[in-house]
C-alpha cells in the first residue's frame, strides 16, 4: 500500500539551530514529492516540490529537501530555524502519472522553537 | 493573484443535516481537490475534479459528494451528517491534474 511516514510526531529545536524533518515513503514508482507547512488555524502552504532532476531542491523560507531514491526518503532541512517556523509540517506524495493527482500525506511533524 | 478561497470558514451543524462547502480556485487553475483533516486520521483525500468531471475519489461513503462548475469553482456536499464528520475541510487547486496543489484556509465543520 502507498504510504508516507514521518517518524517524528513532535520536534523541539532552539532558535538558530539547524533542523531536519524526516520523511519516508512506500510507493510502487518514484512519486512526486512535496513538503507543506500548516500554521494553527490555517491551510497548507507549499514549501517545495520534487518532480525529477536535481535531487536537492530549494523551497521558500530557506528550506531545502533532498530526495534519496535508495532510502525512499525526502527529508526537509533548514540551516537556521526562526521562531516563526513553529508550525506543523507535512510530507506528501503524488503518483507520477498525472492522471492521479491526489496527494497522500504523512501524519505530520509538529515543530516547536525554543527562544 | 488571489489564493484559494473557501466559504464559509466555520460551520456548526446538527447530526442528520446536510452541508455544502464552496471553493474558488486560483485564477487559471482548472483542477480542484478536496481533503478532510482530523486529529485522528490526518489528511485524507476526498475527490478531485478537472474540467467539471470527477477524476479521482477517495475512500469515503457516498454521503460525500462534490461537483465542479464551468468556471472551475467547486462545491462539496455532505448529507446526513454524523459526529465523525467534524473536521477541517481543505480545498486545493492546481493548474492541471498532477501539478502542485495550493490550499485554501479550510472550512471548519463542527457537527453536534
């Protein structure tokens, strides 16, 4: 079955520290990959996406993610976390056949930032 | 360019009633998808519309239905509401099927 696993439910980091959020997927083919962020009471904002090509992708707000086919992973990173990054982060996959456009989401990782 | 808009933002209904939620996609986007978000089940796909046709459907009962209009705006309907339907309902639009999706702020539905 297709699935996305975010092993960390909650992570706390100090402001200015680096961040890595883990995402692993189980999928028949190499899917399209996404990271979204959700602040309380709001919808999801797209941080970055991977369709093909360079396995290191840059996104908004200083985030980047690296696709590793051998590990079926798409981890999100940020070199220096800001207090405003506190939110919930969701990894998602979509079928590379664009006729199946639905996203499959992980359960999310809640990020808290210590001053 | 305006983002995805959803109305209403908050809704309180009673069990057994029905509800209609509305979504206006980003201008030029022709695909609209709907998701349900609950603390227990997380984000789950409901259905996807493209060019007024339902292209994909998630694993939800027939009480959940939707449609898309010629201007790409979409509505979803839930009939015979149950307590378990309480959730945040998110609409997302994309230029076409399979492209990155942009989400609206959601409609918070509470069923009492």
